[in-house]
């Protein structure tokens, strides 16, 4: 039997290694460590705080390291997963390319366009794939919405809106010194709402300009915990981003609304996972069942999409197919977020064809 004729169950699993064992590593390690991804397994973990790596390593029976290069050299690894502080993603991705292994990086891929370009160039030079985690693109209601858009059911787009109303109190930011800093994290726009910003642009198309305001309402951090943004898309449609981690006492919603001359769709829930509205002027077979079939809210804001995303990574690596979100696609949301911060600092409408001058995001003072 040739390798190409092996069934998925019979093919050797791809070995994944986690670089960074903070809060989000719990989700990644559970999926990989509990063998919930066909064709993937957890092979090793690493964190400069060795106790964090040891905790996950012992839980899943895999080696733990405090040096990522030592881990990559000593273990058989097919894909490295970068889960470190956002402001260090570029440094770690570029350094890991020397090992010639594919790389998955959590959102946001970086905090500056310069760092995004460095990552893309380094991976291209090494001949490896760069996967940017945008797991909400694979949420079942989001896939259904995307199908309707591509089929032209909306006609002329009028408005797109995202609302992120989550709860992150001071204890969350106190977990790590880098949280809520300009140099390593950013605020609600860069961290919690980055998936929703990506979805809005993915659905509505390229952005022409933005005007934004923000404030730090309820916590003691450098960056914003609350922001509103008005967008003008190149199509002429308008958009609104409402993002806050100051919802109290718990998470409220993560939603996406698309309005066009032919219909309206609203996806809500904690993590853009629950179809709330599916109305089109011209009905098609199956429309009446959409709400009942696509109304599943996940138990947490992480949603269900990470599993589907990892399955996509496995298939892309095995079959050498394109990434759902590669470095260039990940860069688009960084460009948009940078323009939003530029508008916040200048108090002006900012075109997406701009060079940052006042944007604080990614500025480190160490």
C-alpha cells in the first residue's frame, strides 16, 4: 500500500509542539493532548516559566522545556504552535523558521505591519507554511453566512456590525505583566475583538477608512478596554465595531450582523456561534431550517472553531494545500487595527493607505 492510499486513521499523526503555556494553551493542549484532532498529537511543550510547561507536560505525558530551540532539536516535531505574548510572536516565529517546520501562530499574528512582513518573509524563505489562527471563520453559522455572501444573496451591501461585550476584570490583567500593555498585548481591539474585526472585513470586503474613539473604563491598564469604530468600506458600505471587556458581571455576546439590499443575517452567542436572524427577500429551500440547525452556543468564548482549524492545518500540511488564513490574510487585520489606533490617537478619520505615525501598538520600551 502506498502512502497516498492510506486511510486518514492509518496515516502517521503530525506532531505538534506548543511554544508558550499561558491561558490560551489550555485550549490548544486539550485538543491535541486528548487526541481530539484526527491526524494530530501533542509531542512537547515549552515556556520560559518552566513550571507552566511542566504542568501541561505532566498532564498529557509529553516532554516539557524552557528553551524552544532545544525542544525543536531534541523532539520530532512537524508543526510548532506559537502561543506567546502577542508582541513576541514575530520574534519567536522568525527564530523558529530555522528549524524548517510549519508554524501556527495565535491571533493577532503580530502588533505591527513591519513585524507581520518579517514573519511572512522568513517563512517564505524557509519554504514553510504560516497559519494564523482565526478559528471563528470555521464556526458553522459563519460558514453558512459566507456561502450566502458568495452566492450573491445580499446583493448590494449596506452595513456590517460587530459587537464584543465581554468581561475581563482587573484580576485577568494581573495574571501577567504583559496584559494590557502597548508593547506586548494591545487592548480589546487587538486581543479579544481581533477575531471579530477579521470576520467583519472578511465579509464586507476591503476598508477605505476608519474613525475611532476609545477609553479605559474599568481597569488599570495602558491600553483601552472599550472602543467604538466607524468604517467606510471600498464598496461604499458602512460598518461599526463596538468592543469592550468592561461588560459586568460576565460575558454577554460576540456578534456579527450583515445587512444588504437582499437580506439580513445576525450571528450572536458568546463566540459568533449562534444564528439569530436569517432573513432574505428571495427565499430558498432550507431557509426555514437555518435557525434551528445553526443555533449552537459554545460553553466559552473560545467557541468550537479551534478543532476545525486544527483539522484544516493537518489537511493543508499533508496535502500541501493553501492555508485558510496565511500570513498575508493575517496581515490585513493588523493593517486595519493599526489604522484604528492611529485614528484614536489623532482624532481624525484615517485612510487604510497610511503610514503609522501616532499608533502606540507594538511600541516596547525594554
